[in-house]
């Protein structure tokens, strides 16, 4: 996805950090997010993604560094930031004993939105919740609750929305619908900053930051991240890929191997010589016949390889 034209960044940070006693949650976070783009912060659980997004929302105070959101200082002008942005947390609180309509009305009142009825109707149509507007929130499916939470987040027409793992716990069909809605939001000029542990979702972003142990170790478009991966990925085919993975793990770290069901990807910065060693290892253990082919790296391959390269350095 090509990044849209912009004037100046909507989010900037310099060495932004947050420590909890001796635990480092976020360390030296440098960000520059353009207006109108979708930026994804990608990493496993515990990487510091949620802490980073709470810092940017003004919910947490940084212990170091600086930053601006929507042109306002992250420390001194948090109230101005909160008034112009929307935030959908992992555990967004809906009121189960209120209807869909009543939940949106509550958040409109919370944000001081007057004459919100037209905007509410637009959001219900946009999220395909109009037929369910009289239904209690507690009776909605997981995917519908996420869409209602998004409608509540958008009721005050923010310039920027933060989404913290928005599709976690949502079925695949609802995830697809949710992403279609996000695409529609971007067409309205809203900037989206999201966190996700899912590499397939990261592919949809203009740019991504790969995060691990509180630090971003790579930033770029999904294509740039994959292009930065050194060496070669080989697809290894054999009768029992799980057994092959276990055997190869005795000699190579997990950052060199990715098991995809009945396929095994082997990353080698050394090329064919190292591949031959892996093949010989499997053949000697009776796990053949072994076939291989070169493949283009997936974003997951690149994430694991770049992470392993960084930790080795």
C-alpha cells in the first residue's frame, strides 16, 4: 500500500520511554507517523505495544523522552490530545444493559457532541449495525461488539484513532469485515495507529514498526522490511515437518526456522552450503526424502530473521 501525501507528521516521538520500577516497558521509542496513513506497531505479547499506545494517548506519563501528537506536547497538553483522538483499547468497555443506540449516545455525551443523531446513523450504517440498534450490547457477538466499540470511538469525529489489537478474539469473518471498515475510515482522512501481534494484518499497513522487548528494531513498509532480510529462505518438504523442525532445532535457533503446518521454512544467511547440512541432518535421521525450493520471505520470516540478527549483534 502506497503511503499518502502528507504535510507534517501527526505523531512524533524522540527516545520516549516508560519504566515500571526496574522493569523496562518501552525504551527510546522514535516514531514519525504521517497524517492519513495506517501505522502498525507489530510484536509478540509483552513487547511493549500497549504501553506505547497508552503513552501516545496521554494515559501514561513517560519516564523519559518527548513527543507530540496532533501538534500537542505529550506531557503538557494531554487534554488537548484526548479531545481530538479516539482510543479503542483491548478491553473497550461497553455497557451491556444499554442498547447499541444508547451506548453510542453515552459516548457522544461523554465527548460533548451535540446533535449526534445524524452522525450516529452514519456510523451504524457504516458498521452495518443499523438492524441491531435496539439490541442490548451484552447480546451482541464478539465481532459486533468490536464494531460497536469502533462506532463509539468515532462518534466525536477524531482526526486520529488508536487501536490496541482491535481484532484479537474476533472470528476470521468478522476480522475481514472490521478491516473493510478501517479502510473506509482511512478514505475519510482519519489517521490510524494500531498495534497487532498478527503479521497478516501488518501487511495491510502503510508502514510498520517491529517491536521486541520495548524497542523498535526495524521500521518501514512491509515490502521494505521483507527486502531488508539478508540471506535466503528455503522451503523444506519432507514426510513429517514437525519431526524435521525438532531435529533441526538441535543445531539451529528458532529464529532460523518457521513451521507452517506441513511446510518448514529454513532461513540461512550462508546459502546452499548450510542448506546441504540441514538436508543431511534430516536424511541421516530417516526423515527423508527431503526436497527444497527457494521462496520469497513472508513478513513473519523477516520478523523472526531480523529479530535473530539483532539479538546476535
